[in-house]
């Protein structure tokens, strides 16, 4: 049954949000929670960035604490998790569940650092993502064009999906984020052909995801990025369902409180398996 006050399915949650602990985001955990209560969401999963690849450490190896960029140390992460724990207690009476999570930027050899963080903190949601190929970010405006200029479309696709397959194979992640985020800047550079590069590549990834019980998310931020379809496209979603890969979450990839639950009214109808109680 749809809630007439906001036209979204009741009990909906946003499982991919970045408070200002992420160095590229704005808005405190409280500001996100207050906005979620306004929108009558049932759950927020905070997924601040943890990008510890030594090839990018000078660019990405930071977290923001009290407005100041700090290195990704255990002490800094402890502040983040303590803030979420406080919010869990404070906003629970309002009907909002606050979940501690992390979006891990995957790189080959990251298992040690990710496992170490998991041993030290109560990370209830581990989101894995491929943000970079080699030393260049595939979804950053300042480096994507440099990356694409170095690679043909097939070379980029091979490298990207191989890394996603490795990430799924580690068994470290509950879910893989924005499976086709390369479309964000790659569509303009490579053209419409980029919409088909998953064919012949993503099938291997799906086998690995099923084997390791890794799900994928429906990420609505693609529309904010000017694309016509979510991450991933409907074609990939249908292929994943046919392969037995589970769509496990709906996320806005919000980097500002005003972006939470972005376009969820429409996205929730696509992610129908997450809402079995919706009377269609």
C-alpha cells in the first residue's frame, strides 16, 4: 500500500548515503537523519567512503572529522562509528533505524585492510565499489577523461569488469555499488556503445556474485548525473535476475541530505523484490 503523504512504499530505506565524513560530501549525520524522518524513511545506512588504495592515497585516503580532513586512521574511523551509534539511539524513537556501513573502494590486495577494519568495528553493511582503473578514477570528472584517452572502450571494459569480479570473489562485501558507473562520464566520451559493454563480461561477474552471496544495489544517482537510466541499466538488472543475483538494496548515493531517497517513488517500482508487501 502506498503512503499517500509521500507516495513511497512504507518502510522504505536508503542504503547508500554519504555524510560529511566522506571528503566529497556535505551534511552531518544529524542533518541526514532529520531529513530521513521528514521523508518518513524507516532506515538509513551510512556508507562513508573508505578508499585506501596506496596508488591514490594522496587524493582519496582521507575522512573528514569536524570539518577537517584527516587520514583514514582507526582513531578517525572510531569517531565516525561512535557518531552513528549515537544517532541510532537518538533517532530510534522516531522510527528511524540508523545502520553503520562503509563504501569500500576496491583495489587488488585490499583484503587485509578491509578485514582489519571489520575486526575492529561493527560494520553492519559493507558496500564494495570499483572507482578506479590503475591510477585513474573512472567516475571522477578530473581524471575520467585522462583514463578514457588511454584506453579503448573494450580495454576499459575488460579492466573494469575484471576488478568487479575480483571484488565479488573476495567475499568481503554484502553488495556491489553502481555496477555500471563508468557510464557517468564514459557516455559522453565513448558514445552510446558504452551501454552494451557489459555483454560477454558481466556474466562471469554474476557467477562470482552468486557463488559468494553478493548482491547489487539499484542506485538512483545516475539520474542526478544526467543519465537516462539508474545504475545499473534495466538490461543489466534483468540479466542479474535471470542469473540469480539478488537486488538487495535501494540507494540514492546521496552526498547531501537533500538527495536522500532521490527518485525513490519510481525506483521502488523497479526494485519490486524489496517491497513484497506493496499491493500492486
